[in-house]
C-alpha cells in the first residue's frame, strides 16, 4: 500500500518539527524557529523560579517598524518596579519579526525592536548593564513557504524577568 503525503500530512509533519524545537541557521545568525522561546545564552531565567519569573510581557509593533507605541510607557515602569521588588538580577528582552521582507532584514528588525524596548526599560529606571538583548529573527521563520501572513503575534518583543 502506497502512502502519499498531502497538504494535511505536510502540515502535520511541519508541526512535529516545530514541537521538536527545530532551529534554523542562516547567514551566520541563529534564528529561533520554534515558538518554544529561547532563554538566550546570557539570560539566567530557566523558568523554574516562581510565577513572577515565569511570566512573559509583550510589546507589539506595526509592520516593518521598530517604533514603540507610547501606550507601553506605563507597562515598562510597572515591569521595572516589579523587577526591583522581586530582586531580579536582569531583564531579558527577545525581539521577533514577521515574515514580511527577507530573513536577514527581519533579524535586523527584531534586533532593533529589542534594543528599543531595552532603551525604554532603561528610561523607566532599569540599568542597561542588567539587561540581556536577544534577536530571535522571524517568528515561525522556517515555515515561511507555507505561512506568509503578517501576524501581530509575530511582530513583538518578549520581556522576561530573570535571577
């Protein structure tokens, strides 16, 4: 009996790879390709500390933009206050981009987004020396041939407190 993989089979195979946490190395940069987030090489948070250190905070961006909407200013102040109150050792900032444009440009954009959020956290009172900035590139990037929409969920920066 011959088995043929149709569109549904390919989608299921792609999802299996996703949950296995596959990563893509392109152009000398490592792009996070699974929505199982990286912790970054320097971020000490392993997600086993407490509910405060397991929580993610998100900043969303317009397409092809690294400009932070002013509505997040109060949120940055709240996160910094929480980090200080919980004696966090660092704040980790992870930038992402959608699949609009090319992959190399999206890695740069994800880095700019992360750097802008780090600057805003610094302006809110958290020292830059206690931040880890990580560009994760395209969200779901390895599926770019089958999933090419421009999702708000892909255009974000994730913030995480760390010990």
